[in-house]
C-alpha cells in the first residue's frame, strides 16, 4: 500500500485517528463503564466521567478530549517509529511481498502490527491510567495490570483492525492517493 515514507506517515495517521477513538470508547464504555457508573451512581458512562471530573491520567482528572490527544500522540509516535517498519519486516520473514497475494500479505502486516502495538500501548495505558502510577509504584502490580490489559485489548485490537479499521483505512488511503495521482496526471 504505502510506497514511501510520506505515504506511510499518512497511512499511520489515518489508522491511529480511528484506532485511538475506538480504544478510548472500548476502554471507557465496555471495560470500565459499569464500574464507573457504580462508583458514581450515574446511569450513563458519560455522566459518570463528568461527575468524576474526567478520566484519571497519572492521578489527575483529565477531559476525554485530552485523553484522546495524549493517546494519539503516543500511538502515532510508536506506529511511525516502531509499528509500521517492524510489522512489515516481520511479515516479510514469513511471506515474500512479491510472490504473496496482496490480501494475505496485508493481513500478515496487520496481524504483526497488532502483535507489536497492542502490548506497547497496553503498557503505556497501565502506567497512565492506573492509580498506583502516582503513589507507591509496585513493579508486580504494573506487570499484572499490563498483562490484564493485553488480554482484554488483544481480541478487540485484532478483530477491529483486521475486519473494520484496516479495510476502511485502505479504502480511504486509496481514494486519497488515487485522486492525487489523477490530479497530477491531468495537469501534465
């Protein structure tokens, strides 16, 4: 799909925008929603978050838009520096991109990306969003929290990336760069 560094950065940008919103929704509503509603006595997750003053990030109440921004910056940086290059190399160890059907190869890249990014982002989340991050840091509690997050996030990451996010991102990416190619060829 992406043929140069600029296209890889655009592809990662589109992917991370969608993925971060999906994971913030998943984490707040699906994973933590019931406990937040029970703790505050509210009937909706959004009301519970508002009553709590936001989402706890390193022990401080933070608005949801700031949580999305923080996660976007971290995820985009990791995706560009680690995820996209390493996942392509891992897929190339198993499949030859020139001899493998494009759908199979892109699936291998997606699976490798999930295998890299999910543990990385889960580790970051276990530091940012858990109460022990600002008080007594316990390495075993951090590792247990990280493992719990990986186990909860991996199925969601795998299926959402494989069946929804990446097909959508590829479609948008093709539309952006095929239109650009058409505009350039029309001016020549």
